[in-house]
C-alpha cells in the first residue's frame, strides 16, 4: 500500500500550493513597492490637498529627501526590494536639478504629458491624412507651425482667419519660420542626402575662400 504523500493527486496539490505561496509573496512585494510610487507622487504634487495652494520648492525637496532616506532603509532591510528601490533612487537623483523648477515658475506643469499627448494626436491625424507611417517630413516642413493646424476648421474658416493677418505680420512670421526651420532642414538633408549636402557645403566654402 502506497503512502499518502506519494499519492499523485496530493503531489499535484503540493505543487499548486507552492505556486500559490510564491505568487502570494510576489503580489505582496509588488503591492509594497507600488506604495512607494504612490507616496513619491504625493510628495511631488503641485498643490496642497486642502487649500490648493501651489507648494514651495524647498518644502517638496525636504519631503522627497526624507522619502529617499526611508527608501534606502527599506532596500537594506529587504534584499528583494533593492533593485526597484535603487532604480527609483537613481532616477530621482539623476533628475534632481530640474525636478523642482515647476514649483518656482507659475503655470509651469509638473510633467510634459499633455504636450506629448497633443503631438501624438497631431502625428496620428497626419498619418491618417497622408497614409505614411512616418510624419517626419511633415514636422520638418512645418515645424512649430504644425501645432496651429486645426483639423476641425473648414476651408472657409481658414480663409477668414488668414484674412485678419496683415502682409507685414505674414512676412515677419515667414522670416521667423525660415530661421527656425533652417537647422531642421540641414539635419534632414545631411541624414538622407548626405553626399549632395556635403558637395554643396564644399562649394559654399570655396566661394567664401575666393572672396
């Protein structure tokens, strides 16, 4: 007669129990580490929770410094938490100089998430229009003025808006656009038409040397 411990079903149950225990420990570790990120985000908030006043940079610095010290102790006590804790510590300290600028400049957002979302939607819409996967040429051609493209505006509304601009304003904006786009065009030509770009550059240097 075989022992109960040798029963195949009991062996399967033991395997399942061990897996459950392993996953339970992993879940607890991830939940514990998740609280670090929530706490850090709370320390970096722009406004106070109750008064909604904009927080001071020195106050936020003190809180973040205290949080980092607590995180160092937690990493030392639990080796399994050390990799993520060190990653958080290195990330925050690497960006320390620019981390608190938003608290000193009124109206400056804490992140560029809204800006990234705007450009992502702009590129997505341009891909639908052109059918091209890359919209690099569109960005190079229009530069900062691509941000003024309104896909909801009709052609008549566009003409009405442009009619309100004087010729002097148009010429000034055109000159500014050319100055801003010149470096981008040069970088684009150097990357995709390097041989021709270098030959033209050599020709320009020869003309200057003859003067």
